[in-house]
C-alpha cells in the first residue's frame, strides 16, 4: 500500500472514530485537534507532505478517551504505534 492510500485510509479511520477533517494551507502554522460546535476536528496543513499528514492524524488519536486497537486497520497500526500506546 502506498503512502497516499494509507493517508486515505487514515482519514476514513479518523472519520469512523468521530473526527471531522479539515484541510487548509496553514502557512507554517501548526495544525492539530480542536473541538468546535460539539464536534472534534483534525486540522491538516495541505502544505505538509503525506507522511506528515498521516502522523498528524495519528497524533490526533491521543485525544480519544479510549481506543480499541482493533478499530485501527492493521496497515496503520505500526505507523501509529507511538500514538496508540498513549491511549490503550
């Protein structure tokens, strides 16, 4: 699976876990997670490469109260391992 496919899967996974995703050109400002209007948002910088965006989504998972690792596709578990160990 190439990085672009993994990024698509990561977005789908985050959406399935209750996040909304917004992509903007942040001009050097850091993206992240916020809650607005009762919804959790992941803000991605489209100026970042796919791998950086993939890690930004993984990092956002640390804002979940709990997470069953089985909710994460196997192909993403190794990439997101540092983030998953913080919540499980």
